[in-house]
C-alpha cells in the first residue's frame, strides 16, 4: 500500500496531485490543432450523424452528475445544441420523453453505478441513442453503451472522486468542441479551446502549487459546522462539486447555491457562523458577484473568495487567487482548488479521508 501511495498520506491526496497527468492522458491524441477540433474515435458517429443531434441530455450520479452539468454547459455554449444534465437516479422513474434526435450521455467513473446503468437500459429499451463517458473499460455501463469516450483517468481509489471528475469535464469539453466544429463554432474559437485544453495540465499544476495557501485558509475555517458554496452560471456546478467534496470527507454541512438565488431564501441563514465560499470569475458577471459578496458581508457572513479577479479590498476574509486561462474551462480549474480546500479541512479535523463513513466507491444498489 505504501508503495502504491508513493509517499502520499492517502489516495485522495495522491489522486488530486495526479490530475495534470490524468488530463494529459485524456487529451493525448484527441486534439486536432490543424482543424481546431477533437478526434473521438470511440464515438462511432460521423459528421452527418453528429449534425443530426438536436439536443443533449447527460445522466450521472453525484459528482458525475455535477461534471455532467459542466459538460452540458460546454456543449450548449459551443455547439449551440440545447443540453442539460439530470441525476440518472431519478430518470427512469419520471417516464421521460425519449427524443429520437437527442444524444443521451451516461457518465460514470466506475461504470458500475446501478442507477446510471438502469437509466441507460431504460433509454435503450425506448430506442434512445446513448453513449458513455466512462473511466473503467469493460464495466457494465461501458458495455451497455456501445460507443463513447473513455476518461483515461487511471484507477481511482478514494471514495471522494477527484481526477475522474476532472477528466469527465475534459472529455465533455472535447465532445462540445467536436459537436461545435461540425456546426457553427469558428476555427479561431475552436483553436482557442484546443490550446486551452492543451495548457490545462499546466493551469492545474499552478493551482496545486497553491496548496499551502489553500491549506492555511482551510485551517482558519476548521471551526465551521456549516458552509455555503456560491457560484453563478458556469461556476454553479463547480460550487455544487465543492460542497459535495466537503460533505463527503469532512461531514460539514455544505450547501451550494446559485448566487442570484441567495436572496430568495438562503440569505436568512447567513450570520457569523455561516461561512460562504464564493466563486468569482473575472468575467462579465464580476460586478454581480461583487454585489453577492457585499450582500453576504452586510449580514455578517464570513467570506472565502475563490477568484480569478482582482477584488476590491474588504469584500472577503480570505482570498484564494486562481490563474485565469479560458472563460469556459476555468470552472474546472476552480474545482481543483475546492478539492484541496475540502481535503485540508477534513485532514485538520482528523477525518478518515479515503473511506468516509456511510459511502461506497461504487454504488451498485438502488
Ligand atoms: C464522488 O465524490 C462521489 N463519491 C459520488 O458522488 C460518485 O461520483 C457517484 O457515486 C457516481 O459514481 P460513478 O462515477 O462511479 O458512477
């Protein structure tokens, strides 16, 4: 075990640090610089079939569902195809309409999650076109979907998923790029995405280099028993994934909210005992996010700003400053910082990191 851990205290920490390499593997041989697109041979869909897709629905559970939300955003933005994500666990129980011109995507690290597998089976029974975005080759979901995109994240041992979630988002990005480039996505915008994906391992490395700083912030918030994670639009799935990581390994009650939703209820919970981790991108919504920070501060809520922007002084108790690389891919970079935050908070509290209570790595029951 010590050998496999390679000097890391646990698998989660090791897997967090493996992410630059995992992303390198995911994009290896799949980025086409000449035509500013992605090559995903396992899809078995030609340009005509790709162009026939009129909507996309991603199905996954837990963190795979949140990665699916990042993916749906990327696909809709770049391919201009309506796309959304839904928990696979609910899908078959609501008698969904299966659209013949839709592409359904089942996303799973293990490929064995019962609820996701059952959603795939329901889709196939009703004639839906479904592909897999899966880490484990030979797994039940990979076999059931006869085409798809493998994550190439390598084995993931920690119950709290890190590198697989990141590679899911990266695979969705390549899929969104491909779907976009057979439609209206320009060569120059496609080229920008190819370059950003190619540079992503380096950006992730820059976040990992902030580990001491992030660990310090986590330590200063080790008193917290509840926490909000706040994100807007692109950063909403990242906020959900951040809350999920913290819940899983620290047992702190963490809830994610869309920034604009705070005033519709959750603001009532803000006080000195409710810290908020607020994701603030350096984008066209910066002014809105600054106003979110002001709303929380005005109610005495401690704020940890995770940001790629230069924020005015006094808006946050702690600032975790992240590199800015690409507007649509930066949520992936933010999730890495949130992994480290959750990890160090849980370590500080002396929690069992790799095998949190009540959870299994792969949920093969309903
Ligand atoms: C992630 O940290 C969780 N342990 C969990 O939500 C997980 O992502 C979910 O159970 C889905 O697993 P899968 O990717 O193997 O299908």
